C-alpha cells in the first residue's frame, strides 16, 4: 500500500522542517549568563522578597511599537504546507508497507507548534481525509454512533488533527477514546493522529498508551539557526524593502543582514561574530538564543516573542553611539529590545487554587468554552468567570470564537506556574 502524497526529497526545505522521534526532541539551551542570572535573582527573591525595581532604560523608553501593516511585511507567516514533505518523509516506511504492525501513527505537537496546522494541510491532499471531532454530547454518550461511521477499508487514509478534542477529563469522558483506540488497532487503512503534548501526557497516564503504541513523532525544536531563517523578512526587490534588525542598547545586529536572498555575512563564528567582508566582522547579539530557549523550541511562541520585541526608533530618540552604528544601514532599521528588558506575561505572586484548575483544564483539552469549564471543574460559575477574566487581563488567556485558550506569549509563564504547583505537564 502506498499513499500518493509522498513528495520528492528535493521539495523539502532542508534543515528547517524536520520530524523526529518523540524521545529525540531536544530543547534549545539557555545562554550560560542567563542561567546564572536566573539563579542569582531567584535566590535574592526567595531571601528578601523585595519589590522589583524599575529598570533604567535609555533608548527603549521612547521607542514606538511597529504598526500592524509593517509587521505584516517584516514577519513571515509560517507556510505550514512546506512542512508536509518532511512529515511524509518521516512516515515513508510506514506508508509504503503493505501490512504495518500498527495501522496508525501519532504525531505530537506542543501548543502553538504548528503540528495540527501541518496535519490540516496534509488532509487537503488526496487520498487523505480529515476525521472531524465528535460533539461534547457524543463524547459523554460513549461515541458508539460516531465510531460506527469511521470507514474501514484498505483505501481509507484518515487524519485526526486534534486528538485532544476527542475526550473530556470526566468520569464519562474517556469511553470514546478507548473505543477509538480499539477501532484503529484493527483498522485496515492508514490513520495519522495529531495530539497536543498536554493531552498526550494525560491520556498516556490514564490509558498507558505508550506501552502498546509505536513511538510518536514530533516537529524538531526551532533553535537559533532555524529561528534566524524563519525571522528573515520575505525578500523583495529594491533597497527600501531591505530591513536591518539591531538591538536598542548597543546597536548590534540581532539578525544577520541580508541582501536579497543572499546573506551579506558569511558563516557564523564563535563569540557571536559573523564575517562580513575581508577584514570586517559583524557582531550579532545572543537575543535569538534567549528566544529559542524561552520558547522551548516552539515556533509559534518564538514568533510571538519576536513580534513583541520589535520597535521603531526615530533618529532623535536613539543615543549618539547607536545612531551612528545604524547610520550606514541600507533600507529600514528595525529595533529589537534587549532580552532582559522584555516585560513578558508573568503570574502574580498571590494565586488561588481556582487558577490552577482553570489553566490546567484548558491546556489538557486544547481550549474549552466557559460552559464546558463549568461542567468539568468543581468550581461555581462565578469563580470560573472571575478567574477567566482576571487571567485574560494579565495576558494569560484569550477568547476566540467562544473558546478559551492560552496565547503564545503567555504560555511559558502558565507552564512554569503549573509545573511549580506540582501539576502534570507535558514533556516539551
């Protein structure tokens, strides 16, 4: 059996999109200085609990935010279709085997990783067909009628992009999941199942899935090198379309300068320096190393941080040294705030148990409505509403089409909050 969706290897963007076994996911490391700084600040905070002093800012105090129209020009939107050939390549042996040991494979993705979007793109190509999630009532009723509609033939190529939407953490919410696994184990076609890493952690604990299923795949982490490729603006003709990204405190480059599709700088050197020309070097800051580590290699989170960090600085608002550094830039200079000056979302010190319950439930299900939260949590509706709106005001929750979810910029703080509270967290 062979799916006709397999594409040629030369269509894969080498090195950017890569699917690896779940156990081989490697998170980018924090710069050494940041690890030491966190340790010292954490010890000081525990000892003194002193209020955080307002940081002295020089250039970045008066920087203007980049408007949306320019952001659309300088921040590339991920083209998830480009990752489909890489996924096909990772699954090629399984797809081309007539009688595989397991007729379905699992692809895991952390929140904002893009894995579900990639599977949706694959589902748009023949012979694949997307199997949409059952309703809440169907899940709670056991899902027999929904399960019976799953086609079972050697020509059936099914994709489940969001397994986290096929269960509820409820005493009647796992019956359908058990029946689905039993159904697919005897499936005569092929099925690719996408699952959020938080749902996988819970389902594996509840159903022991890893004991009898093949090892899942996941999208490889986006380290500094991959992020640098993703963050480069789309190339266009004309000098006015060229962008240079410099750090506001020292004027050094954050992204290697490019000319058209070709980098003006050469290969990366040790110490954050790049060769630009004979006898000339371009210094590059470690900002992208921080972004890679903070995002845990998750592209959507890294993009959100990158967007948040960009600023415009009229000449008169920059100090003399920085202004002189950028004077020779060809095109537009975009300023990037230093890592330690980014005011990213954080959890308040005094938090109650309600927030743990709400954030944990939302992550385990890949988003929930207010009604479902009331159904699943041992909290009164007023308590849930209060927690939802306070978290939304703090940038930790967002509401889209009636569903609450954790936004990309707030996700790292929420994950750390749940981990510190002893809650089950994902492995990414």
